[in-house]
């Protein structure tokens, strides 16, 4: 997971989709907002949701060596739902296409 950086502030500019918190592509970079379910605080990461929740979990445990993080598939705390991914108490919505009801 080299090249994984936490953004110091909220991204500025247009957002895609109608659901705040899901992975978005802004200015050529994918950003993901990760929510800590215990504190309701969020952090923004410049990577896909699967990597972002693993990074948030590992960083909460003091591991800032991104190259040592397990993949989402190999992480014992990682879970995938229909619309979200989580790792421990950290969750993020996945990018999805909007569905229009007729």
C-alpha cells in the first residue's frame, strides 16, 4: 500500500454522487471518507475504500508503516457489506452507480 496518504482537510470542489462519504474521484484522485463508528469522527484517505478502512484501523493501533498493512482480503477484521466495507470500527461506503426508480 505504498503511496497511501491521509488528506489533511476535506477535499474542495465538485463531488460525484448523492451520498456523502462514499469513494469519489476528485481532480484525478480517488478519495474515501472513513467513519469511526465509536466516535462518529471521519478521516479522508486518498485511496479506494478497502485500503482506506484497513489504513484507518492499522493507524488507530499505532501502525503507520503502510507497506506492512495486510490487504483487505487478508485482514482478519475486514468485512464487506452490500454497500460498505469495514475494518474493526472503521467503515466506508463503496462507490456505486446511482439507480433511478421508475
